[in-house]
């Protein structure tokens, strides 16, 4: 899969009916659980586990986007298509204490 849209479509085709039945609240809870598992993997330093947890977080994010009818590729383009959302530069020239 080369693009976010292709991955998001894959997640929809594979899990879409099940995800729709679960709804956004239940799906968001699963997403947060995966964030917690990623945090644990990052703290333990287990590289293989980190890789798998990043994939899980991305899959659950795509699931949430599908339920909310948000095209992730469009969202990324709109938010980051011109570089940093604040200063619009690549690389970001914002002060170090500023977000992002």
C-alpha cells in the first residue's frame, strides 16, 4: 500500500461492517488502548513490539476516520501540505518551546 487512502480503504474493506456496529465511542476506546500498548512498547525498547504497535495505532486511527467519514489523506494534505501548520516552513522554524 502506497498511500494513506489505500490503507484506509483496506481497513474499511476488511473491518468496516464490524467497526460500524461498534460505533465511534467503542472504537475510540480500542484506539486509546492501542496508544497505551504503543507507549509500553516504546518504554520497554522492544523493537519488534514497537513496530507492531505502530501498525495497530495506525489501523485504529484509520478505523476512526472511516467511522467519522474523514479521508486521512485529505486531512494530512490540508493540515501539513504546506509544511509546518504554524510557520508554513520545511523544516519548521517555530521556536523550540512552541507546538508543533
